[in-house]
C-alpha cells in the first residue's frame, strides 16, 4: 500500500481530524460553520474524530453556571455525538498529551484553538487547523 508522508493511503486517502473542546464550541462563540470551512481548506476525504475525554469535558461544561458557556457546550455535545468517538486516554490522563500521541501514531490533523496544544503539535510536525481572525479556518503544517 502506497502512502504519503502522513501515512495516508493514496488509493483511498481519508484524513483523520481530531476536534478538541474549544474548537467544537467555535460555531457558537464565533458563528463559524466549521464543517463548511473544513471542506474549504481540505481537498481530500476526511473523518472527524472526537476524543472521549472531550465528550466528558463538554458534559461538565454543560452544567457551567455561565449561560453562554453552558449553551455552547450543550450544542457542541450534540454535534460531537454525530462523529466517531475514540478513547485516547493514556496512563497520565492529560488530554492534550493523549491527543499529541494519538495524532502522531495515527497520522491525524488536529483542530484546536489552544495555543499550548498547537505549539506541542507543531513541534511534532502534526498539522493543525485553527480559527484565524475570528472569521475562518486556517491550517498550519502539511497534509
């Protein structure tokens, strides 16, 4: 099987994209249609993956006393349930570290607005997708 530098099968190239919590809440905080934006910036087939830890985090945020956060978390949870949910938890329980390890192993891109996570991913050569100028998505790195 022939693959590119990310290990994506060239015959049936499906890019895996992990979405984190703040990225899932983007449509409600910034009024950005992230799926349309993903389609705009990614020219190949892709599969969205939601870490189980992100689902747990959204469930916790859905009980937040702040109405805006609570509402965004509930809506993000509804969207997240439509996609493949994967348990990435490793022995240390650090969600960011689990995302980095999984994305490196499985050749995934990661959609996040978290600056610290983006730095870690960039240092590992993992492509990231993030919100630019509160209006559109941009990608850092190569697929």
